C-alpha cells in the first residue's frame, strides 16, 4: 500500500514508517509564533528551564496581529517578544512587514518539511507540500525547545478537482464550496490532500488560499504536491535549491474521496455566522453591506490585488461602502505600488493599511459598528470575529469584494470581469505582460547575437526569431488566458537561452579572437580580438567607424 502525502512527510521525520492513526514523535523543521500567542509560548519554554532553542534560525516570531499596536499592553507584548528573540538568536519579523502566514511562505517554508505554528492558519504552508499545522502554545514551545514534538498521523481526504474555472470563479469560491459541502467539522483532524488537473494548473496564490482554509473544515493540514509551479515559486523567492518533487502515492489509502468539477461552480458567499453557511452569488446578490475588506492570510497576495485593481480601475466606489485594503507582506505592498494597483485603489477610495492582519483579528483598523455588515476576503466569520458580536461578516473572493464595493451591496463579479479580457481568475494576467516578457527575451537574445556575431551569428539570430515567433503564437493562441502562455513561454525560453549560452561559450573558447558585429553594422571588438587582430584589420575597422560617424 502506498502512502499519502501526510504519511510520507511524517515518516521521513519520525525515523520510521508511520501510517494514519499512529502517534509519533517527529522532528520539527520550523516554528512560527505571532504576537498573540508568542508571549504564552515563551513563558512555557522558560518554565522548562530551556536557555537555548533547538534551532533559533528556524524559529520565527511575527508581530502582525496588533500591527502597529493599538494599546500599551500589546506594545509591551511586542517589546517582550523582541527582547526574547534577540536573546535567543531567533528570527523576528517586526511590525509592518506582513502577515505570518504570507511571509513564512515567502521566506522560509520548503517542500517535505514539518512546520508547527501557534496559530491555526499555519496550515497555509501545506500548499508548498510542507506538513504545516497549528498547535497549542505548549506543543509549539516543546518544538522550539527540543526540535521535535508529538503528532497523531491524520487520515486523508483526497479532494480531486477537475474542470476549468468559469469566468469570475476563483480558488476562494472552490474552498468555500468544499466547506459548505462537508461542513465546518467535516474533516476534523484529517489531512485534505488537494489534487487533480485543476490543481496542477493552479498558481501558488490559489493553492495558498485552499490550504489556508483547510482548517475551516476542521482539517489538521491542507496539502498539495510540489511540482514545477512550486519550483518556480521557490526560485522567485530565492531558494530554488530547496525544491524537491513530492506527492502522495496513487495507491495510498484515503478515508474519503471528494470529486469537484469547478466548471459547475458559481461565485460563492459564506453567510453569518459560520463558514459552512454558503450560498451562491445568485442567492446572495443584493444583501446590504457597509464595509468591505481585501486582505488577510487568505487573499492578500499580489494576484488578489491584481484582480481587484483591474476591476475597479476608472470606477467610483459606492458612497455607502468603506473599503479597507491591507497587503499581506512588504513585498506585496512594493509590487502593488510598482504595478500601479496601490494608486488605483487609492483613487477608487480605499483605506490603505500597513501590511499585517488588519481588522481580521477584531482589535483595530476597522471594527464594525452595531448592526453593520462586512464582506471580507478573510477565512472566518464567527460572531464577534472582527471585534463586535452585534455585526455580521460575509466571506467571498476578492472579485466579489470589488464588485460589492462598486455597487454598494453584495454583487456578482462576473459582469465586471467580462469587461476585462485580462482577468478571469487569479491565474489570468494581462497579455501585455506576455508582450513585455517577449520584448525582454527578444532583447536578451539579440544581445547574444550582437556580441557573438562572428562566431555564432546565424544560430543566435535563429534563436531570436524563435523567441519572437513563440511570443506571437502564444498571444494569438491564448488571448485572455495569457498566464498559461507565459508559463510555457518562460519554460521554452529558459531552455533556449541555456542552449544558446552554452553554444556561445563553446564558440568563444574555440575562437577567442573573433570580433562581434552589432545589429547596426558597427563592429564591436573584444579585448582578446583587439590584441590578436592584424594591423590591417584594425585599420579597416577604424575606417568603417569613421564613415558611419
């Protein structure tokens, strides 16, 4: 019998084969703590008499829930954590740097690892094929102190996803649909293993959304196999060397198999006061809303900002709506500014908040009034979650939030997305991105051709033409579905440039004295060529330059 992804990872960290239902002591690779649970965890470690952490470089404290601190008690907690992290040599991600579950995956989490965190949404890291789970402060303290802790190996529900996302339907709608299907306690202490052709094509942002909300069905972890999408993400984050391919076995034993065809889904909304109280947008449209919120560890990544910014660009926010926007990390903030999304949301009328958890935790930055209704991209809508038990919270995708902000009531995002050929779901990006990539690639290969014309002219020119042709074909073939075209193009171009570079190096080794002609016809001579060229050749070169000038 094969193994599930959860069984594989826990077996590799237990020093023995383990199967679902067993209790095991497993090595911990990474510990996460935040400002709400951090002080309690620290005190638990101090009670143990531990003066040195098992792995301080992989113990990360985040000041994100009360960021910046709204009252002195929380400021004192921040100071306590800062001092402890410095004393123990642990990592500290300070105020304004982002949400723990966004930043930990940007900077630390790798496939095949075990991550424990004193926060229930630590399961977000499962999108990177990491056994990432939330635990109590005492258990996390044990992991910090000794580098291992106990686990019960979870049984696995296989969530097999097929079909193409319809226009206006997103991974957030998929996970809300799943939770509505099985219930808020339908997967208690199980591993949700997401797989299938739709997951294979899904970008990392969408995968993080799925894994993040696994716990809202009661799951211990929400795991997704690592693949080329995972590799590309890790490379972008500067740790491509940490990639390993990892997936569950086809013949593993699953407690339950859930099949979902996303082509049959509609935009979905969770109604108060439970996440599994789901309705389609057709049933939900028209519901009064007073405040909308784009952010949290569920939907605060650049892909989420992209969808919203493109939907609201050039439009006016409804007068009755307060729109709060919080980027998930400092890197998301910078990218949103660079792409113009930040400015677009400001012009639309959004209230911009520093990277962090924002109003999700209910202590500041957007606590609703009595009787008010909030539509949020967050993961929980329990009564009082946002700080006022006399308010109501609805959950939906960033696109539904954007449509609602425009209309002033719960609205269907599909009619706005139809206006945008560049937006269909988080994987879809503007064809302009593809064109820009093609232009950059063209210049790169032209530079190769220019600098090595004498030794590799025809080959380099052929490579340049191939790049240009691939870009034209991709744009023509995919149109609004440019994301897949970009991925295929990047993959092909990477191999192409690698082949060209190798050929260039080989050619230059063979003929180090050859000069290189530029595209304009002017001659560029390398240092070695200058040294070895004959007086007659040097004179001819000078004459040509003089004529062109």
